[in-house]
C-alpha cells in the first residue's frame, strides 16, 4: 500500500486507460485501487475523475484528468519529503 491512494470507479471514463499501470510505474509510492462504485454517480456519468487521498480530481478529458491526478499526487508526496 502506498502513502498516496488513488481510487477510481470502474464505470468511469478514467477506466478506459490502464490508470493503475500508468500511475504506479510513474509513482512507486502510489496505490491505485479500482472500485465498483465511489457513490459520485452524477460526476461519474459526466467526466473522468478519481480520488487522490480522498480528494476528488476531475478533468474534461481522460488526459486532462490524469495530469490533474499527477499534480495532486505530487502535492501529497511533497508533504512526506
């Protein structure tokens, strides 16, 4: 388990890419967890999103969302360095 946890819903657009592989290879301190539902169905149906240590991060596109997730991960990791 990492010091930064990224949760995502398997029904969300962010699941169309291998988010686990992408983020865990780039950030070994990160644990990416796939969930059946995160109970944000309205948001989930509209835009790609995930939670980073409990904070919702979303974007208009999957690529934009991934970049925002990376930024949030860097902020979280800065706390531990």
